[in-house]
């Protein structure tokens, strides 16, 4: 009976210690986020004050994103890598052998006979 009670006591102490450590770690993380937010707010206020002192308009921090330009960027980059039948037809018509210019530069490897190992 005595060993069982000590095991339960030790398990309870370890469990509560881990719980308290996790709560403290969460609090440290939360407080650090609040400090970062407070610093950002102070920088924002200093920027606003400086704009008022100098008489310049305050331009908001904004991420300018145009979904259409993002789409065209992706579309153009994939057009480079995808097969385009019109471009292939014009390339094959341009060379007399019917091959593209990049294929003409390739040299074939001549197969050699495999020797048996008897």
C-alpha cells in the first residue's frame, strides 16, 4: 500500500508541475506577443505624430494586391513550360529536317554489342 501511495503522489506532483510549466510557457508567449503589438502601436503613433508635425499626409500600411496581376504572372510562367502546338508547328516548318533547332544539335549514341560473360 505504501508504494502505491508514493507513486500516486509522485504522479500528481509531476502532472501539476507539467501543467504549471505549460501555463507559464503560454503566458510568456502571450506576453511577448503583446509586447510586439505594443511596440508596433508605438511605432505607428510616432509615424502619425511625425506626419502631423511635418504636415505630410499619412499613408496607411497596406499590401496592394491585384488578383488579376497574380493570375497573369502564374499563367505566363506556366505557358513557358507547357506544350504549345502552334509554336512546335512553326519550329518544325522552319528547319528542313522537320526537327526543332535544339534537337538538331543532339548527337545520337551508337549502340554496341553486349558481350556475354560465359
